[in-house]
C-alpha cells in the first residue's frame, strides 16, 4: 500500500541567463512515496499550471537513468543523496514526511542557466566533437573471440563508457572540473584497438577544448566520483593525464 508525504520545496527560479534568480517556496502535499523526484515536480507543475502560474523548467527525457538529461542539485548534492542514482531514479520513499528540500541547478561557469533548473551543457558536446572520429573501418561485427582485446581492457573500457554526460561531476567539484567526464571519454576509446590510431591527437584536442570551455582543474577532491550516478572511477583521470603528457612529449 502506497504512502504519501508532504514536502516543502525551496526551488531556484531564474527566467534566463541575465536574470538574477531567486529561491521560491512551494508546498508538495500528499505526494505518493512511490513517485520519482521528477514525477513529484510534474505534480507541482500541474498544480502551478491550474493556478495560472509559470511551471518549473527542468531537464528530462528517458527517466530511466540512461540518457543523462536530468540534472539538479538536491540539498547540496547533484542528483540527491543516494549513491549512483540519477535524479529521475531518486524516489520519494527516501525522504521524510514534512522534510524541506532545496533544489537548484548545476552550478558551473561552463553550464550557464537557461531557465530555472535547466542549464546549457553543450560544452560537453563540443569536447566530444573535438575528439573527432576513429578512422578504422570496422565493417560488420566480427566474432568476439577474433578481436584480441585483453579482458581487463575490455572491462575498463565498458566501465568508462557508462558515463552519461550528466554533469554531476562538474557540479560536485570545488573547481567545477570536467576531468572525470573527459577522462571517461578518452579512456573508453583509448583502451580499445580501434581508438589507438588517433589516441594522442584525440586527448590533446579534448583537453584543449575542456580548458577553452572554462572548466577548472582537478585537485583530487574525489567529489566527482562520489557524485557520479554511474560510479565512474577517478582512475580515468589518471589515465587521461598519462595519455596527455605522453601525447605532448611526442607532439
């Protein structure tokens, strides 16, 4: 049998990038605890619309923890307090009745606010685009046993490829660093044979684009790993740094 809770929401409202922005208080009454966090926002927006008020803007798409679209800082933590959980998969049964929740957008100079909880994360797209394509013609999918990839490398590549580009690592980092994201993108291609040919050029260009976008540097706070909903390891940053220094030496 489902239970209901009542919540007090302090939500960041901002019309556009040039607006100063402010917190507004909303009551979320009789909310089903089986709802996800975004479904709760849907209910609040439906009530605001009926009252003739502007609904709260927030990013979402698949709502299955796959796409990386949803993002927000809940009580100071990107995606909320549950480890390895996206905001869309955070359910209200993990909150207490009459709890006060503060909801704000991802905070970073490189992620300008579009409206309310929506930020522009196209900087990530430009970093990925800067890496270019692999030149290997793979053709049809080969038999798995014919590709000489060490099991360890295959597992590490898969782990890095789990990154969904949500930006939680940037919001959690004291320096708003994107190095966990870039490290994951560099790693999952570099570890496979197909990514070897352009590996050095790719890491040089992606790091240069990251710096151009205004992200900070890594200071080993490990906050990025703690906030990542896919559990990406900071070892990907060490691997990226190793590849980058090697690439610069042979440039």
